[in-house]
C-alpha cells in the first residue's frame, strides 16, 4: 500500500508539473517581418528556393501588418498566375518571365516602403 501511494504521489506530482508548465508557456508565434519577405523574394528571383519554403511563408497570414499581408497576398497571386509548379523539381525558376518581372517590382516596392518606414 505504501508503494502504491508513493507511485501515485510521484505520478500526480509529474502530471501536475506538466500541466502547470503547459499553462504558463504561451503558444509559439511566427511573426513575418518585411526583411523576411525581401529575403524570400531575393531567393525566388535567384531561383534558389523550393516550393515548400515559398508556401510556408506566403501561405501563412500576416495579421500584425495589413500592408505586409497585402504584399503576401500579391505574391501568392503571382504564384497562382505565373507559377511553374511542375518545373521546380527540374531546377527551373519558380515563376515564368512575366511573374519574375512582377515579383522583382513587388520586391523593390517592399524594399522602398521598408526603407521609408525605418526613417
């Protein structure tokens, strides 16, 4: 009986500690910043990005900045319109020539907007 109470007490202590830790630790959050999008666009323009990496950042809504979210939605639209999903595995560019030009313009616009905000 003493062994049972000892095991029960230790289990109760461990489970209580785990519940306490889980209640105090917040949910991890990923916050996309302008430089993250600029780096992503640079990789895409250099054809040095996988579709998975592109979708991981572009597919995640940006709730803290409406402007960044509009840029993200525009980039998502570019992929939907000009994307070359089937050729990425063969080391081809992520976008065709028209999409490449529009992504470069979007990247330059975001870089200029970020530079103005930092002043």
